[in-house]
């Protein structure tokens, strides 16, 4: 099918496509940074297809419903890959979450365009606070023993943070992807930190667990990073951290909560499935794929 080429937008000029990307990325459309790649099809003020990338990271691809199945998505993806080659970017990569028709179509589109077979990254859970609060374990749970302290991350003393930094560097119980210091600021997807829900747990004064959170939107809180030292009764501590999240949400207004577990952490996935499956209304998998761009045109 012949069609007009996709238009490469100038940085900062993507506002007309705001409806064609995720809310969490909309702030990028007006940013003048040169590493943002925006490609659009259709009329300038009413685009029918839109691809957003940050250099080699493909953030979103969207085609309006009436234009789907006509090659527009493939065309935008090809234009993106060409643009990256021109910028000497060697590799493109992307992540997405399954469970929607769009996600299946997207995965098929990538496969057809020669991207690597998808690899599973995280299991993602979502629930309403109201429903999760009905969980039996939530109501049966008692206090941690006096050797533990559980409170706000911001209350940790500098010396405790220094010791924790050492543990992150030199001990093997903190996987790099759960390094708490990567989660106390803005989220990797640009979501705002939520210090009111950033929790820490100590045992005899040493930091042994945390729950670090971000605000996805006005309704939804995300627990972005949870870890408890495996030598402790980590399930009990984990549940104590959860209970504290609930307690604090009584003063806040979040209706929903989401969290993810890396697929490599199978015992943790099993723990979540055992304790939460009756209460979550979303269990999806996030996937990743990439393509080497220098190999083939
Ligand atoms: C994913 C999306 C961008 C595809 O765009 P599109 O213009 O409809 O796709 P194309 O017509 O270019 O199709 C190209 C290939 O994608 C795959 N594909 C597209 N739609 C598909 C569908 N409904 N089911 C299965 N595969 C599909 C096919 O491999 C197709 O090749 P083929 O036609 O030779 O079989 C579009 O469905 C969409 O915008 N969905 C909603 C947004 C979304 O979920 N985006 C993905 C996450 S960012």
C-alpha cells in the first residue's frame, strides 16, 4: 500500500499526539531534548499514528482504531529504525505488558520486523485497596517483635544509610535490580516519588527491608521495590510492610495499588500468587525485546 511517509517531529512539537501515547509519557512531547524521537502519520493536528522513543528505547506505538491493520504500525516502526540508524544507535529495545489486544498485536509486529523473541521480565499485580484489605492475613497479622523497627525511609539515620550502601555493594542479598537507592527518586517511567509510602524496616538497628513507592496517577500507588533480608522471617516482615502501606493509605486517597516481581524471583512470585491471587484483579507479565540495528537495514 502506498502512503505518505511518517513525519519526524521536531523535539518539543508532539502535543497534537498526546492522545496517542501513555499519560506517563505525555510530558516528553513538549520537551525540547534532542534524544526524543517522535514520528507521526496523518494530519499534523489530528495524527492517526504515533511512535515515541527516547533514542533506542521505544516507549510507545499507537495507531487510531479505524486505521489499524493497514500497515501504519509497521511503517512507523520501520521509520523509527531508520532514524536510529542515522543517529548511529546500535540497538533498539522496548518493554510492554501483556493482557490486551494491542499488546498482542504489538508483539506480533515486533516479531515480524525481526526483533528478538520476547523475554519475560516481571509479573505485575494490581488490586483495589478495598479488596486487598479484605485478605485474611491482612487482618490476622500481629506486630513484629521488639527487635524490629518499621517506619519511614526518611527517618533512617545517615549511619544506617551508609551501612546499607555497603551492604548493597558488598553483600549478595540485595540484587542490583532491587537496590533501594535507585527507587527513592523519580521512577524509571517518570512517575513521581511517593515518600509518604517509602518504608524501611530495621532489625537491631540494621536496615533489613524496604518498600519504595511511586505515584502512577491520582488513583494508583505503585510499590516499585520491595525486599527483605532472606535470613529473617521475610514473609512476616513483608506482610508488616504491606500492612503499614494500608494504614498510611487511610490518610491518603489511593484506590488502587500495583506491584511487580521479577520473574527470576520465582519464590517471591509463588508467595504473591499464594497470598494475593484471590484479591488481585490484574496479573500480567511484562516483556522485553530488542533489535540490533547495524546488522540488517
Ligand atoms: C499495535 C498497533 C500499533 C499495530 O498497528 P497497526 O497499524 O494496526 O499494525 P499493522 O497493520 O502495521 O500490522 C503489522 C503487523 O503487526 C501484527 N498485527 C497487527 N495487528 C494485529 C492483530 N490485531 N493481531 C495480531 N497481529 C497483529 C501483524 O504481524 C501485522 O502484520 P500482517 O498484517 O502482515 O499480519 C495497533 O494495534 C495499536 O495501536 N494498538 C493499540 C496501542 C497499543 O497497544 N500499542 C502497543 C503498546 S505501546
